[in-house]
C-alpha cells in the first residue's frame, strides 16, 4: 500500500524534510511486514529462525529510531513523526515517485542531508563524551579517536564536494544543520541527552569504524570529484566549528540548569509568605502582652 500525501502543514518546505518522514514511514512499514510474516522455517536448526526474525525486527526498529532522532533534531514536529510511524505500522509505504522532483538530484541532496546529520551527531558525541567519565574523554583509545577525526573530515569533504557539485541552494539546504545555540540544543536533546555511557561509547566506536572514511573517499572518486579541489568551505560548517557550536550549546544548557538549581535553593531557603508577614501580635508563648509604649520618650514621670 502507498500513502504519498505529505502532511499538510509541511507543504512548501524543502522536500528533503518530507523524505526524512518517508524513511520513518517506510521503516515502520518494513517492520510491520516482517512482524506479520513471522519467522521462516528454513534449514536452520533450533532457535535460529526465531532469533533471526527477532534480530531483523530489532534492526528495523533501531534504524527507525535513529531517523526519528534526526527528524526531531532538525525541528520536524513530533506530530508529523508520529503520523509517519503510524501510517507505516498500518502497512502504508511511500515510493520515490510520490515526490515531484529530479530523482537523481534528490538522491544527491539526501546524501548531503545524511552527511550533515552524521557530522552533527559526531560533533555532539565527541563534545559530550569529553565531559563524561568515559573512554571517549580522558584516557580514550588514541587510535580510535584519531580515526574518528579522520572519518569526520572525510564525511565533511564528501558533503561539501557534493553540495558544490550540484550547486545546492539556500532554499534546499535550509535547516539541514544547526546554526545557533537553540538549534544545537535540539540536536543534543534528540541524541546524546538520551544516551547512557555505554550507548555513547557504542556510537562513538561505530563512527570511528575505518570503513566510514573509506566509503566517503570511494564515493568522491566514483563521482569524479577531487576532494582537494572540488569542495567549497561554505556553507557547511567545518568539523571544528561544529565542535565549538556544540560546546557553546552545552555550556548554555549547563548555565540554565545551574540557574534553576540556584533558584530552587533560594526558594527553599526563604521563609514562607506567612512568616514574612508583619504582625503586631505578641509571639506565642511570650507569657504576657507587649509592654506599653511611652507616649513621651525621655520625659520623667
């Protein structure tokens, strides 16, 4: 089944944002299909068929969750994400011909979308990992850390080279990457803020896989692009710029949290409103009434 109609509230936005929702919907539909088919009895022995089936379900659910995190990070409303997921669960799919446009160009734009998202995710992981007591910060495996940086540089070169080769316009790349503190805080909230130490390290090591950088260079060669000449440094921020922007967002969030803690501490330390109220009544248990006030202080009786 197909469900080609985009959410009404998103019409007029860059098509790549609609295609992010398409991916969520299609991954949900794929999982629904696998779930309904059940495990296949094949030549595998023992529990192998059901384990393979469960593994496929988990992989599809994890893949969809990653795309949903991307969607939230670029500011797509939760309502649209939930609608796409629900349509997929009901078996509706979106096919590539459901979106008007140039399929080849759209595919290359989607490649830039994926790369810029990966760069932001990597920057968020790197900066938060440096602050946590984990192998990503102090004591990190130097070889893994160096490969992580090489991979990030390679992905950035591919993203900038492709965006330059297809003359990506401001209208097309609008919203692909965060440009201010609120934007980066949205990226952090959608990703690293939801990870525990193990989850953070797992993703860090995945992004440090050498094949990531090799694939980026392979793609550039296949496109006939020399990464040393064909890319322009604008408009996609350099990796170290992303580090700085992510760090600024983390600092701003820490200051906000600290301000809230201080405000709470002050509120807790202050007496209640009733205790602050002025009263002329004697204190309870004082043993009598207040002494009379001399109408003429300093005058002898």
